C-alpha cells in the first residue's frame, strides 16, 4: 500500500509551486462536437498485418495542392497525442508525465518527444521498470494536487499496476468520503498487430471496464486522439485512454484552434438506414472498408465509433437502434466478457423493443495472439466477416 501513496519530495515541491502560482489563467475554449465535423480520415499509410484500407474513411482522395489550401494542419495520430499533451502542460503547470523512457528518449512511440527538454525532469519523469510503483506514485501525486499522465509502454504491462488502478484510482474518491480526487490519465498502446506476440498484443479494455470509478475512452483518429487526451487531462476522474499500436501513423488534418472532445459521446462516422454497426479503435477502419462493399451491394449501414467505452453513449446508440432496428457490434476485444458483451446487455436492457433481430457481435477469438502473421490475422475480425454478418442480419 505504501507504493500507492508514495510521493517524492520533488513532486510535493512541484505541487506546492503549481497550487501557489498566480499565473494560471484558463483560456477561453472552443469546443467542437465531433458529430458536426465532416467525416474524414485521410489515412496515408497501410499496415500489412491488419490490411487496413488506406482510404477506408476518406470520401475521396485529395491532391497535395488542395489539401494544403484547407485550414488546419496535418498530423499523425501519435503527433496529435503529443500536441494535446503539450498544450495541456503549457496551460496547466500541474500536468506531469510518469513512465518508462518518457523523458529524453521521448516515449516508446514518441508521444512525449521533446517534452523533457521543454519542461524538465520534474514534470517529465523517467521511472524504473516498475509499473505498480510509478502508477502508485502518480496516484499519490494526484492526491496532492497534480494531474499526472501515466504512460504504459504497453497496455499489457499495466496489469502489474492493476491494484493501483483499481483499489486506488477507482476507489479513493469514494473511500475518502470525497476528500480526494484522482485526476489521473493512464494511457498507452495495445491491440493486435505487427506480430508482437501474445504478451504484447493484448486487448485489455474489458479488464478495466469492470473497475468502478474510472472512465475509459479509445481514440481512432488524430482528431479524436488529441481531443480525448485534452479532455482526459482536464477531467477530475481517473481516465484510461486506449491507443492502438497500428493507428499511430494515421494522418489527418486537424484544426489549428484549440478544441476538446467529450469523454462521454460516440461519433457518428457514417449515417445509414439498414443496420447499426457499433465499433471503436482499429476496427473502425475494418468496418469502413466493409461499408464500401456493403454500399455497392445495396446496403446502407450506419457506422458509430462508440469511442467512450465507459460509460456508453446510450443516447446516440439508442437513436440509431430506433432507426435501423438491427445491430452489429465489431470489436477487437475478446468475445468472452468483452466490450461487445457489455454493450449487447445494455442495448437489450434499454432498447429491446426496437430490435427486429438478435444483436450480432463479432469479436476476437478467445486465444492468445499467435506470433505468425497469418495466424494473427485469423484471431481478429476481418472486413469480409463484417460484410457477411450484415447480409445475414438484413435478410
């Protein structure tokens, strides 16, 4: 338990400085609702392992001249995460980073690159290889008034800090009678891809979903990656931000002006009439690839990136179910006890009367992820399976 509350003297000094500092104006903020922005993806790289269609989300291919004339700027997803993190560190001196190699190395996927040089070793803290210790230290730092961001080099490694995330992050606000808030962001890469083997290819969303007291979101585009990062840092709740290892090199044009994305809202990716497809993270691109085939076959699928894994945006989901009366869930999480299982239960409980067919859920197989590339692909849902499932649902 001592590790959960241990705070270094440097962290205490930083907290005192941040709280006492008078230079802490909060700028006016433009909040952009994701539903109001045009659907775009402009993905310019593909990954062999996932066979992600390079223009699965884009309405049309743009030439460089027309793209350059549009407002905003193009970033890769990992750069968008860094932009959000850097803007919040600039805005709020209480924001700090904990993790392995997050300092001068810049993080395992370069999300914190350059931040140690700009903000110093007190705010960008390289830690030993001890997830339980530095996650516990972040919890203690949050209790003193800081707003730590914990990077797990891989989400699978954060199982070593499950006690700190569950018993401390999730429960301390309640068990202290409201005396403490734990404004902590826990983030890192996960998911299947790049033949990283079983221990580095885990999908742990459902593990953390069962913890009371935390929120969970999953980013899928550079736009929502930056917006969710900023919103998570500003939240008074502990937030787990899931990133996918195969999506870091997605490119998209995002606004120059500041924006945040709601932690509790789904994103309408493609309006439709015939069937509601609910998905998130990397599977969004498999669904959009399948949607092209479905449209050519005469189907009109509605695609929703649920984005908020806890709590679910049942308002957006419910309105879609009431319109289409059919639901297909596509996830990379495991089938047994996965996000899809929880979402199926929520839809059946709240919107059962509007369903014309049983909910269909396509999930990863309940096996450790193989190293061999071909076998790895077989463990996760592929676009052809999505097409077949929709055809069966709409008969």
